[in-house]
C-alpha cells in the first residue's frame, strides 16, 4: 500500500513538474561590481527559459551611462549581457533596476552588489514585483529575515515540494526517521539551489524535474 501511494505521489510530481506549476530551477542573476567611486561592472545572466531566450529584460536607471559598448554572449544555458556604467555622483543608493517581462515567468532573479570595500548587498527579485531598489549597508539580521521569508515563500509556492513532503508522510514510518528524511531533503535542496544560483552547476530542467519525481519512489 505504501509503495502504491509513493508511486501515485511520484506521478503527481511528474505532472506538476511542468511549466504551469513547478518553479524554474535556474534563476537569472544580476552581478554589479564597483570599480571606482562612480563606475560599476554589470553582468546580467538571463537563463534559457524552456528552450527560448528569457522574456525578462534588464532596464538600468536612466541616469546611468555606458562607458563601453555593451556585449552579449550566448551560452548553452543562458545569455550573458556585460557592460560598464557610470552612475554619476548620486551613487547607487535608492536607484531602481527593472526587469520588464519577468512577471510573465515563474523565475526569480538573484541580485548581488559588491562594493569597493568588499561588502555586498543581495536581493531576490520575484515575478510578482519585477524591480529591485539598490541600497546602502544594513544590519545582517535584516537580511537574514528576508531570506527566511524567502525560504517559506519558495516552499509554499512549490507544489512539487509540497507533494514530495506529502509522499514522505505517507511512506516513511516513525517520527524520528520522518524528521531526518525531511531535514536531509531540505539541506540537500538548499545546497543545490545555492549551486544553481551562484552558477556552480547547470542541469537541464526536464530531467531534473523527472529525477525529483522518481526520488519519492527511491525513498521507499
């Protein structure tokens, strides 16, 4: 009975792994690195979205000026845009970067700003609000709170995750083993998500989602 339940949940996971329900595993990334007091290196990596160029575009603040001609490089899994900009004497604080077209997707964008003193600002841009406001330094606990909220948002809106946990509740016997299994899944998923976000690993989406669906059977 438990094996049958696991297979049924795996089938549901496979169905929900399609573009209508599952979250995209490869987010876009915007990396802004300060070069001088008012010059910044900008790299926008737009992932290939279900076999096509990503619909989101990068719109920098109108006051920023390109110092060198922007370049575009196509990779197997993404299109990388590179430019060097002059922000002027006003700096970055309060400036808004926009991603029109992101609202038509299910992907997030990871934004990282690195200053001359090696301090960083990070943010997650979601399709529901495709803009990010660049900011000055702030306490670490404020950033930690943002990422805890992001974790809950990521899990609760990922139907494939919820079905996976439901499958575990059906087939794993014993509370201690259940806690260990769910914790292992959470830690492993956090590692793989971080690797994908930081560009250390790139895996095509369809076989990845199929593997997630099959893993519920292996757990038995």
